[in-house]
């Protein structure tokens, strides 16, 4: 019934159950999960909206990262893996799980039964450990900034290792999955082996819950606590430059976005894990006829975590917001002209590109003025009339800018072209900061 934990080797409602007409029955192998049509319609609408938003949003996230080279950073590679895992779980399991949960009749054969019980464990493991990898990367980048960052190749290797471990953890659910024909229906369940020494089923589920929920949340909580204290509660003395403030703001935005993602995941999946831990240790609590509705609500909340992340990215990250505007530029609710010039670059990057253009234009102007001065035989005034050179005023390429006292007209021409000493110095300073800013953390 459930892609992660629930098994149907024992009827979920072993005691009282209610058939479609509301009359109590006693057949333990009957289909006690038939619901009124109106209730089925409501659940179908809820699950359909969730799956649609999840698939569209995560596919757009994948496109934004893959189609734009500037978005292929370490953090975004892990977000790509997270989006792939969530989109796959929505596509291959959410709808199937709804169909089976509504009336507990399996229509999809043995192989899909095994896949249905196997893949969600692997997908959730890949999702949560992608977020954990991002937390560790943010911790290393902010707390230990002098250490070498992960390369693109190393990031891909880590993603591969995450999926290998995920498949290994989920393999028992694949191996022990079975289908069985009961009177009037087929059930998909997991037939766990029985040992006299320990309960293999309880041991496996407790380990899975610890590995895919509590342990990674503990690691991420500690990492983001230290990072948050560093970014918000402390200042680096002696460094109050604009560039430092821009870097600090950018880091805070990324960390804030990831904290929201992690908290959303934790809130959505907490009722799910509590539900199945209670089912393992207190099975009598699940003999109520209303337990099916509780399960459908808990499962919807858990699966809905797959649709929130793209919304969070769009709201809290400028580049993802630009990418979503590009993807939906044909929609009527996107204002006309709002997608023009969206190159998925930060405002700082676009500003520094403008500075380079200004520097190039200044260099050309200064060069033409000097050539014009040569024609006017300006050098003979340099020694006689006295040359005033502004200290530190250098053109692009190290050419000194000197203004003579006598040829006032030439000096005015130089100033009128927008290339005064102060302007050139400022522009060259901006050009230098452009090359320094290219390697800012995303």
C-alpha cells in the first residue's frame, strides 16, 4: 500500500472495517478500502494538482541548470539531483500509490510492485543526502574558505555514490516484494523473513527511518547552525568593503534558501515517519475505519514536499526566478518585456560588464586625444609651460595621463570626453574588481 513502509501481508484493518454501503463486515480478506465516489474525486484532485506542480516545477529546475552554463555550480548540481529524484518519485509512485490506497487492489503486476516498494526509498535517500551534501559544502565554503572547493568531477562522483548507497538501502524492499491473489482483488506486499532472534521488519524500518530522516537532519541542523552564527551573529573586523558586503549578502541568501528547503522537507515528512513508527510498535491504534483517510493525508503531505522546492527557488533566488520567467514567458500572467535580457546573471555581473565597456571606451578616447595632441605639437609645451601629472592617474595599460597648463583647450577636450583622471581611475578600479568578482561564490 505504501511505497516506503506499509505492507499488506496482514490486513491494515484487522478488526472492524466498513464496506462501501457503510455496513460493518467481518471478512478479513474483503476489500475494506472502497470509498464513496465524492471522496475519491477529492483525493484525485489533491494528488493530481500536487503531481502536476511537482513535475512541471522540477523539470524547469533541471532545464535551468542544464541549459545555462553559469548555473552549473557545486550547489546547483546537488539541486539538479534533488529535482531529478523528486520528479521521478512524483511521476512513478505518487499516482500509483493513490490508486492502490483508494481501494487496495493492485493492477500493475509483480515487477512494478517491486519497483513501487523499492524506488521511493532510493529517491528519498538521494533527495535528503543531496541536501546534506549542500549543507556540508556551504559549511566548508563559509567556515573554512581557504580550503579547496569541490570540483565538478568530484561533485558528480558524490552524486553517483549517493545513488549507489540509495539503491543498496532500498534493495530489500525490492527483493521481498510479492503479489497475491485474494478473493476479488490482488495485493502488493512485502513478505519479510522471520527470524527467532529479532524482528527483521522492525529492525529494517527503524534503520531506514534513522538513515533517511533523523541522521541527515541532525547533520544539516548542526552545519547550518554554525553557518548561521558565522554569517548573522559575527562580523569580520577590518573588512567593511562593498565587495565583502556583497559576498556576505549572497552567502546569506543561499543559506537562507537551503534552510527553508530543509525545514520544508522535515515538516512534510515528520507525520509520515511518526505514522509508520506508531504502526510498527502500536498496531492496535490502526484498527479504526478512519485510518485510511489519515494515511492518504499523511502520504499527500509527504509527497507534496516534491512540489515546494521549485517554488522556494523561484521566490528566494534571482537567477532561478529569471529562469522560470524564461520558461513561462509565453504565459499571459508574465508581464510583457519582463523576460528581455534575462541571461541568468547577477546584477553585479552585468554591472561589471558595463564597467569593462566603459574602460575600453575611455582607453580609445585617451588614445585619440594624445594622437591629436601630437599633431598640435603638445610635447614642446611640457618642459616650458610646466606639466601637471596627477599621481596615480593611469590609463588602461599603464599610460600616464598628464595635463599641461598652457594648452587649456586640449585639456578641456580631454575632460569633455569623459576621461578625466578621477574618472579613469574609478573605471580602471571597477575593471579590476570585475576580474575579482568572476570567482565569487554562487
